[in-house]
C-alpha cells in the first residue's frame, strides 16, 4: 500500500468587519450574499483537487483571513466537511481557526468544536485601548477577555494570541504590560510580531514619512522590544521556536512549522499560497481575478513549473534558519540527494566562528546574536 504523504491545508476567508489601518491582507467587508458566493467558489476550488485526495493525509488545517469567525458558522462546517470528504485526516490533526474578539459567541464556539476545530488564534494585538483604536481594530480588551473565557469554557485547550510591537507612540512599558498581561492568562501560544508599514495602507501614508515618522519607535527601541519579548515570555514558560512565535511545550503551531520546513500545503481562496509536488503557486488577491482563476485552479497547478533545485535549497535555508530547531545536514541530503553546496559550508563555518550560528544534536541554528542580524545572514544563502 502506498504511504500517504502529510498535507497542510490553508483556507482563506477574506471578510472583515472593517479594514484595520495597517492591514494589507486580502480582506474587506462583505455582505451575506458575497460570503455565500465566495464559499461556493471555494468549495468548487477544493473539489477540483479531488484527483490528489488519495495521495495525502491531512495533518493540519488553518482557516485564516480576514476574519473567519465573521462567516456564518454553517459555512465553516461546509468547508471542513468538503475537506473531510476528499482527504483522510490524521486523528490528531491540528485544525485552527483565526478569530477576532468581538465576533465570537458561545454558540459559534460550540459549533467550531463540533466541526473538529481544536485550535483558536485570537487577534488581540494590544491590551491598551488607545493602541487598539490607533490600529483601527474593532474590539477592546474587554471583548478579548470575554472571547478568551468563552473559548476556554467551550473546551479550547490550544489558543494563540497575536500581539504587535513597534506601534506608533508605543513605549517599552506599554509593550511589556501587554506581554505580561497576556502571558498571565496562560494561552498555549503567543505570536509577537513587529508592525511593518505596508505600502498602500493608511498607516504607510501616515507614518512612513514626514512628522508621522517621529511617532514610530526607532530601530533601537524596536530591537529592545524584540529582546524583552523573549526574556519575558521565556520566564513565563514559553519558548521561542521561530523568530516571532512562542509556545508552551508541545503547542508549537504544526501548520506554521509545515511552512518553515518546506512541507507540502495547499491553499484555497483569495491570495492563498500552495507548495505541492515541488511547485509554488498563489491565487490572485483580487476578488474578480480569483473568481476567474478558481475555475481553473487545478489545471493551473498541473501546468505550473517546478521550482529549481537551487530555489528549493535557498528556501530550505531561509525558512529552516528562522526556526529554533534549525536545519540538518542529514535532512538536506535526504531532500536534495546531495550535501550542502560548498558556498553553504563556507558561510556556515564563517558564521560559526562569529558565534552567529551554533550546532548541536546534528542541527544548525542561529544564535540570539545571529537572529539580530538574520536579514544579512539569510542573504548569504542565496546561491551564486
Ligand atoms: S482583522 Fe486582520 S485581516 Fe481583517 S482588516 Fe484587521 S488586520 Fe486585516
């Protein structure tokens, strides 16, 4: 019998109550009619991949967005049912759903549990009302606390909370207060990203130049916040398993680990990315373009070119070195049928001599010092 390969599935739900001021994700407000039409297209797109169903066993599903918790609950059930019809699921599959405080209630959470969703990711960003208002978020901290409590009562034992540093006018004290308050609640996972100003967003317009720029924490404070995050969260039982992600033991996000270890995944919906059979392909972010592309998604995948060995090696290094587990020679050889190229051996030796990488248990990873200059380091693994 052919051994089924593990697969992760990402489902993109592009609807939000309103657009946050810093957001450049494929998301926008939508009415009931638009949501219904979108889910029908999504299910059609999922169905079109029927031919590969027997080859894979689903290890993780991530329903992200956007705000998937805004979708009428029965649609979430329909989507997961369709996946279960087409794929065998690992009995321990990690099934996550992204939710925003202010869009959850007891009924929804109970239904999610019934559909087999066992991980919830809550977009909090800050505990301070002024920061939430500045970001254009729809919720306040009280809404978050209510959602968090309801999720626990509904039986969710694996919850992530997103926090954001590097906000305009943010001080170290305020960032530390957000971190400490959330860590005291004890979610199993905390993602702590630094705000990035994305072109085309109101934030970019306001804070990337002129006087607004002065409201942004400088590089030094941003870096200090990054260091403090590790110190605080590690002292509270979380370990950093990727640059910006912290988890209690055994609660590292398996879905994200699939991305960082070059596992295979399929993305459905607007702007969703896939990596399958050595091919990378991305759906259009524009709703109209996605509609047209979704009709021929499977055919597009079949005709997509495979990435080159060189590209795959570079990605292996860029992504693997983001993680605490790092990379391994053995895994590299198994995957590529050859050892590290000479350039990698030379770079790794040089980085090792400067204490920027360390080696133990057959794995190579960036040191804390290395993480601080990761942009420069990772560029050294572009092959000539
Ligand atoms: S909730 Fe998330 S996806 Fe929606 S607008 Fe805000 S940041 Fe973007």
